C-alpha cells in the first residue's frame, strides 16, 4: 500500500481515529494536510509525529462543522499542498441523551456536525479532484451505529446511517471520474473520547467481553483507511468496510458450545 507522492487531507486529525488514519497514511509514504478545530490543543503533536516519519505535514485549523469552515479548509489545503489526492472525512459530533429528553437543537447539531459536515468537505474536495482529472480517493469514517439502534444515540445513529447512503450515492456519481468513494464502520475504538464518556475502568471491563478481547485502536482504523486510499483498492467503490473485531456479532456466540471440547473426528 504505497502512498508515495500522494497528498491526503484528514479531518479531525488531532487525536483518536483521525490521528490514527493520518499516521498510517504517512507511514505508507503520503504527505498530510491535517485538520482540527481552531485552537486545537492536539494538532501540533500530530504534525510532529508525522514529520518524525519523514513526511511533510501541513496543519489547517478550521471549523469543519460549518460550510464556511470546510471552504477555508479545502482552499487552504490546496493552496499549501497544491492538490488533494486523498480525503479521509472524519467529521463527527455526538452527545448521548434519551430520545424522550433529546433537545431538538442537540439533534440538529449532531446532524450538522456528522452528516452535513461530511457532505460539505467531500463535495468541495471532489470538485477539486474532478477539476484535476486524475481520480482520487474519498474515505468516510462512519460507525457500526449506522446499522444498530443503540439507545441514547438517536441523532448519531441517524446521521451515520445517512452518511452511509450519501457515500453510496456519491460513489455512483463519481464513477466516470474514477474517484473511489468508500466508508469504514469502526466498532468500539479505544479513543480519548470513549474514556471521557465511559471511564477507563468500564472500558477495560467491557473490552474483556468483546470477541477479540480488546477494543479496537485508531491504528486498526488507520490501516483500513490506508488500504482504501491506495491503488490496492482500485476496484473497490461504494463499499462499507466494517472494522470492529466482531463487535456487532458478539451476541451470536453460544456459551455452551464455545466452551465444549472439539469433537473427535470419526
């Protein structure tokens, strides 16, 4: 998965999944434009780690939740790097609340920060790719919550489900331009945000019960993003790649059969 001579724009790259994607692209030879919100305390560290890998890395602070912020981000990225070959759209916002108590303004904020933001950044980047006429790669970071109705996540699940459908439609419309458009569905990933939401002790306890015996890592998602950003995925478009270590099938195991000895062959 050689990404040499490619410029990749990764949003939300200050920490967590976005940072994991940026580092894995850099490890395979890509140069990076990394975005995080204005005043991000984390973006400089990501830049330093990518530069330590011997790659060029340009920070772009911009509010990806707004159309104007996405316009600034994409125009700054093109001005600094000259082009964008790869986009990893990792824009998302989530705040848990029960459906009956969910504030309407919070629902709208979640849709804006997850679905609409993904539309804005991908449309602006795709226009640039089409104008250049050299193809490109667009990777959306979705979630297993797009397909599974987790309680207290009504807005986030709806936004990610919409993101998946939007990705497929974009893929169809960009066929003729040879721009691959795909999505990754992470399962439960060990990120700073998850520790802030659930606490380290609960995460450790829950991880032991997952099929892989651990939470996923930003590196796991980054490796998938590197594949979908590379020439190795040239014949893959409009596809959702779930990277969850069996998370969505964890209830499918049969405790009694799993613990039984293997039958002897006849």
